[in-house]
């Protein structure tokens, strides 16, 4: 279905009337700068270009031990950091994770 448009004649056609109509237009308002909202920080998942899942199976007892060593709500980050530190040979990060585990298990 095609849209229908109606063509109507715009008021008087004398040049004098159109000139006065142009003279009576209100002046344009100046644009005021809009307040910009602070940018939302991106989550770690958003920082990764194309995230993939890396999963492994472990016993419930091992899972409990990891959660205890990692502290409240930090098991995934703890395991990811440990795996990457081991894979890259980052002894400093690995030692920091061991210290964190010891303090959480006290």
C-alpha cells in the first residue's frame, strides 16, 4: 500500500504576504550544552572481545575448598587468576593468591 499525500495550496500566493510571514518568524534559540551522564564502567565480560567458556569438572569437596580460599563471591576470579598465573609463569601473582587463600582460610 502506498502512502497517500494531499497537496493543498499554502494560503495566499501574493509575494507580499509571504514576505511578511517570513519577517514574523521567531528567532532561533541558542543550543545549550547537554549535561552528559558519567560513562558506565564496563564489566570484565564486556572488556573481552569474544569471550569463551572454559570449564572443568571437580568434586563438591574441591569446589568448597576453592570457595573457602577465594573468599566471598570471588571463586571464579580466583581460579581464573590462578590458571593464568600458572600458564604465564607469573610467580608474584601466584604467591599473592596463595597469601589470599591463607588469610581467607583462617
